[in-house]
């Protein structure tokens, strides 16, 4: 790779070449308009030049970027302002995500639809390509600053109509091919400058062209007509949308030799011998000379603004009337496409006579505007007239049908499971009563036979984004698909397209269920592992009644924002905590994020950001010769891996969680790993995997070190930041009969482990006024306050505490009482309802505290309830909801599933069995706002029936159940977590 020194406006040919060392043999290079430079290596990787800026245009060093597919290396790469496109050796097209000046390497590859020979990127990131099968020229439509990857490829009509009868005249297309342009224009004269000239711009007289000698509007340049083919010239074509655009006001500078060459191209193509003068090697101007003014009206095509050129292969073969040229190369590096003007490249120009074309060109925009206004007025008057005349008629059609269609990808039902292209149609019916109902159709091919599946949107229980590095995908659940653990998974080509579909489908679901406006005070809130927030309106039959509502029938709708956990109470006070430990309070709005229009409130929506860490582990093994090294045993985990060691995670191939996230830091060693570290961040153990500690002993043969990198998301939703303390956990008193003005108890734990009590929290001011610090002798990690001011907390070492004497008049209480943990278990979460206290240990076991009475609020013993639990929430009716780790469905396995404890009654506070709800991929749930009490009589009448139903469920789900209280959350241990498992 060579770098040309001192290239500038005044000295466009530069001064000398400098050799730049590269990590391998470079076969192709692409340089963007600003500071991006990528090249392709012979082995198939790409190299990126780092450190290019105004002071150091050569850059500092190369970084290697691996090919998107291990089998097929990169063949061709092209860069723009802040985009990179590449073609691999199997002709697949890939777009590089996350490329900018600070991170020229980007983050990951996304595969685009279509196969190309090569691609080229223009000045404002517009993309052209040569199709693999038909060798046609394609333009990428829909490339905008917000949607850099565009939407679809569209073929450019680029005919090659050789007129062999006029071989020497300027009206023929010559053997050099043809041109395409948006506004036909011609420069009748130009000043051709040498390098002795000081001015950088060439003045061009731009006048309308007489259409009699216009080359047909077609596409580009090809090789010359003789068989030797050494006269190949790139003929410049003008694709400027506006000929008076200031950005395009610079004309191409040509040397005298180029002039000769261009004149030579006008010789008859029948000449069998190429001219000896015709050498296309004069790249550097060897001496400065002043050129005279040359009139070039006879070959006007060559002086048009240099924008987009291409050439075709096999030009010596004569084309038939119907054949299009076989294009080999396209270059759009100088082409600036106006995004707001319609492009005329995709239709064959009509054969109008020159007089008709001249007439159409003479119509001014002012005349067009006047006509449009006049026609609009006439149509408006006609509509009014017709409506008046027929107002007394009854409506003939009682329902309207509205359809939206599109192309998505679908994770197919049959094996081998993979993404396949499908047509999707949403049909919306509006009845005479104004009720709307919608059906989603998915049309696919099965063994070359057209089939479809359909979903009634009034049966859809949730539409949720799925965490996927390479796909913009989302899932639709119905009660049946929740039981199967197998949702309908769809993927869009762009993030914007996915959000459009999500917004539309969410709105249609809410319309069909007659749900609108903000969530009620009794709503159940949940958070996915992706940080998305969902809310469900609980039915009275959810907790009690003759016929319990299964929780897989609950409808969940999304609320904008991004949180790690959320807590609420039945007076509409909702707080959340982000991954960066920032506290947020709910403003009473709804919608936000991608949810637009009627499904989102106009006010109370604010910008929200969140930062989280991505972790990878560097693993090493002790070697008697070299000490610790990155060469492990053949059976060892990857030397760079995730926490489990099963997934290889290097600094280069580890991506942010999804396309909405962007890196905001570099990799750094994390010293805050549980178990402690030494000065260099290492943790030691006898073998992988084992318990790690922060100091080396004689028996330690392996070590690991955790690396972290921060990424950030910016979204919006009905949330306002609560300054200035960052929090780890929060708890709001679940129900109280206090007045609206009376303070609501809210306790929290800071991210440093301090216990805090928030003062001044009311319905009118849910954010409160100030923090009161409550003293502890060690850092805490979880806290919960019950309906009667019972405060329980868990310390970081896994021990439990009870806070005595908390009351409205004494909001901080007086002292902590230590509560012994269940035998040999370290606790991680506590939740207190009306009278019940449940804790969760670090091994996923759920425990209930027996013996709690008003006179002895600490209780006496712990009872085991269930295993396989990730998080839990106890509500104001002592109802228990959990996030289960793994739940087996009829089709697949889900990780992170909402489950409801059924059969909870005053005499059976631990409940009887589990009812499985939405999942997987859920991280947090709170039911602390749902205080809708059922009548006591109804409970009494149906207790036997409930018990029997629960028992039947238990017998179905767990054949080895011994007693009601110890119901495990069942999961098939034999089924491994494969890629089809519905997980986070």
C-alpha cells in the first residue's frame, strides 16, 4: 500500500509516494470522503487504518477485522462517510454496524439481502452494486442518515443502444458506451487548467442542451469496440440531481493527453488497429504547462461533471436488441445523491420527440404549482357537491378493510430451524360499531408450495423485541404459543422497519382489546432481560374466583424506557432503577420509545439513557516452564470466554447487546469481581470451573481475569430521573389507606450498599423530597417493606435482617435484628406482602418464613417452597409471583419465565402449585400494586375446587411431588439449552 503525499486542491496530483507497511498482502483498498480507510487482505480479512485525522492523514496503525463468515473471506470492501459495505467470496453482501470516526472498525456485520459482484459507496453513503446473477447495476434505496443500511436493491436501467450507422458523428454513442443523467445538461465550453493555475475551481457555463444531439439517457461506460480492449476508458457520467448544486460546481481537470484520448475514442470503431498514441498511463503530470481554452462542444459528454462511471466486460461482442450489457464495475465515489428528489434511473426513457421534450422542459415550477392548486380546488368543490346530494342514502358497506403488507423473515416451525423470507400482511377490519379487529397473515413456501399461518391480534398476549446481535427480530405470543414456549419470531431488515411493525402491531392489539391510556394503579409491571418494560392490567379472576384466569392469557403492552428493575404500589407510585443504578420515577404517561401516535401520550415523555457493562473473561493455565500462559489443555475452556467458559468471547468479536447500544468506553480490567482479585485483576482456582479467590496458593493451577466494556442506549419514556443517589434496590409499601397527601414509605439500597429511606413521597409528588440514611454495620443488597411497615433486608454476605419499630411517625425505625438464614444458604432477595415473608437464596430456592405474628414479627423457621427461581415479588394480598429460571414447554425450553403461585390462602400461605405465564427472557416482575381483594365468601366456596384443580396440575407437571408446599418448578434437565430455546 502506497500513500500519495501532499494531495490538495492546489496540488491535486500530490508530490511523492510513501510506502505504508501492512500486516498482510493487500488485494483491494477503499478510501472514504473523510477519515475512513479499509483494505482487503489476500487471506480474506479486512484491515482498517486507525488514527487518521487532519494532523496525521496517513493514520497510525492497522487493525484487522475478521470476515463475517469463517468459510468465505472478504473479496471486496467499500467505505463512505461512516459506513462500510463488503462482499464475501460467496458473493454475499454485508453491512458493518457501528462505524464512526471514534471507532473505524465498527462493531459487527449484518448480512444484507442479495448477492453482488462488488459494491461502491458514494459521497453521502449511497450504495451501488453489480448483481451477481444478472450483472445489472443496482442502487440501494432508502439510505438515509438514520437508516444507513437502506431498505432494498433496485436495478438501474442502463441500456447500451449502439447506433452502428453513425460511427463518427458526435450524436452516436460510440464504442465507449452510454451515459445516464438526471437533468440533461451540457457544458459548451470549459477552461481546462494545468497545475500552474492557482484557482481550484473551473468555471463552467451551463446551458440547456439542444435535445437533437443528446445521447440517450442510459447507464455508464464500457470497453472500446475493438478486440484488443486496451482503449478502455472510464467515461464520466453526471448523476447530479441539481445541476446548479454548489457541491457539484467543480469540473473535472483533464490533461492534453486525456483530450487526445477522448478524441481518439470518436474514431470509427471498425478500425482494427488501436492508435499507437493511445496510452492510458499518463497519471502524473510531469511538467507544468498552461493550456489554452479548448472548445469541447463536439465531445460534450466527456466534460460533464465527474460523478459515476462504470464499464462492462466482453464489449467486443455485439449486443442484440434485447440484451443488456454485462457490467463488471461501478464507481460512485464522486456521486452526491439528493435524497429528497425522485431518481429517474429506474425507468426506460420514453421516445418522445425533441419538440415534446422541449415543451415539457419549458414548464416552470410556478406554473405547475398554480395548476395543482386549481385542480385541488375543483376536486374539493366536487366532493362537497356529491356529499350534499347523497347524504340521505344509508351506508351500503358496514365495514372497511385496511391492509399493510411487507417482507420479513420468519424463524420457521420445522427442522432444521432457520430464518426464511416471508410476506406479511396485517388486515384490519372496522365494523359498523367502530370495533376494530386485526389478523396477521404470514405467507411462506413449504417444499415449493405456498402456505400461510394467521394470528388474530385479539389473541396475542405480547409482542416483544428479541435480543439478537445480527437480526432486528421480535416475537409474538398467544396463550397456546406460551404453553409451547415457541413464539412466532419475525425479523426485519432494518431497525426502523422493525419499530414500524412493532408500533403498528402493538396499537392494533390495544385497539382490539379496547385498552388505551396510562396503566392503572393496580397494574403488574415486568422487565425483560433486554431492559424493555411491560405492563399488564390484572383481571379480578387472576388471584381469586370460581374460575381462576391462567396467567398465560394476560395481555402485556410495552411502555417506553429502559430499566433493570421496577417497583410499584397501588396508589400509582412507580420507581425504577437502570443498569447504571440511576433511579427513575414514573410520570403518569404511556408509550414512548418506538410507540408513536395515539398509542403514546403527548406529554410526560422524557429522554432516558442507560449504561451497562459487557463482561468477558481472560483465562490462563499454569505451565511449569513458562508459568501462567494462554495455552490451556485441549479440554480447557476458551482462553477468552464468557463467564461459563462455553462461549468464545474475544475483545474483537464481542458486540454490544443489540443494535440500539453503542460502545462508550474501551475494554478495562474489572477489579470488583465477587471473590476478590489481586493487583492485576486475576482470580485463582484449582481448576475450571471452581470457586475463585483473589490470591495465589500452591494448589492453584488456573486463573481468570474479568474485562469490562461500557455501552449506552438512549431512548425515551414516561420516566424522570431522581437525583443524586444511585440505587441498587427499592421497595414501596404495597398498600396503605392513607390520604393522598400523606407520605408513602419508600426504602432503598444505594449501589454502595447503604440503606436509605425516602421522605416526602406522596401521590402528588411521587419522587419525594430527600433521603434519610439508616445505619448498618455492613453493605446490604435487597430490601422490602410490607403493608404494615415490616422492613426486611438482606446483606451482601447473604444474611437476613429485620428492622424494628418502623411506623409513619418513626419512618426509619430503631434497630436491626439479625435473622438466621436457612441452613447453609446465602440469601439474595426478600419480599414482604401483607403478612407473608419470602426469601430467595443464591441457589434459586424459595423459602417462606413461618411463625410471624404481630407480637413476634421476626417469625420462627424457614420452609422450603420451590427451586429454580430467579426473582420473586410478594403482593399486598400475599400473592406470590416469580421469574422461573427454566420452564419446559411442549415445543421448547424457556429461560426467565413469569410464574404465578396458585392456591395462596390465609390457611395455605405458601400456595399449592405453579401456573406458567409469559417467557422466556424475563428478568423482573412486581405485583405490589395489585390489591384487588375478592370477597371472602367466594374464596370459601371454591377452596376445595381450587385445591383439586391445583392438585391435578401438580400431578401433571410433577409425578414425584410429595407434599403441596414443596412444589418444584419443573424443567426437563435432560433437554439442553440449544439455540432454539426461548431465552434472554
